[in-house]
């Protein structure tokens, strides 16, 4: 069995931290643009599903704010480590779904994602109210409000 065969061909929504079907039960196929092969059947979210996801995200953000900064840093670093651990699988999924060259997915996109997660994990405990330069050719700015 290949790594790709290990994945399910049914993709659900994630609502309130749980896998869920779209409220209408509607689905759509996502297709490999290079071959026309159906990769998966994906739950098709409705406006109500999106509203539910937004409400859930807002509630999760309030919980996240109560997590100690050092713990948030550990969680973000763990997420980065998991992305790195599964980089080959993620690159293959991205390439098959988008038709993107695998060299770009594994050599650019995933390393940049991992670096970005690690960078911002390190900033969590260093909030000083000033703009900190971002690595690479990226723009980082501070917007003061309230």
C-alpha cells in the first residue's frame, strides 16, 4: 500500500473540533489536474456551515488567549515538528491536488511553512509592541489599535 492509498477518499468538515458532514450532505470531487483522477470526495460547506465554523473559531481564539505563552510556544513548535515529520506526505498531497511540481512543494512550500511556524512560535513570548523583522522576503508590520 502506498502512502497515498493510506488516506481516505472521503473528506469531512471540521466543525467545533469534530469531523462533520455538510448540513445539506452535499459533496464535490477534487481532481488531480494532471491526470483527471478523482482524489477525494469533499464535504461541500454551506453558508450555515461556514458561520458555524467562524463561531467555533472565535470561541477557540478566546480559549487560546488563556493558554500561557510558554505553552502556546510548545504547541506551535510541536505543530511545526509534525509538519516536518509528515513533509513528504503533505508535499505529495499538495502536488496531486494542485498539479504543482513536487520539487516546489517539498523544497520550498513546506520548509517555508515550518520556518514560519517556528519563527512565530518564538515570538509568542516576546511581544513587545514593536515590529520585528520577518525572515526572507516577507513584510511584517505592527498595527496599533484601541
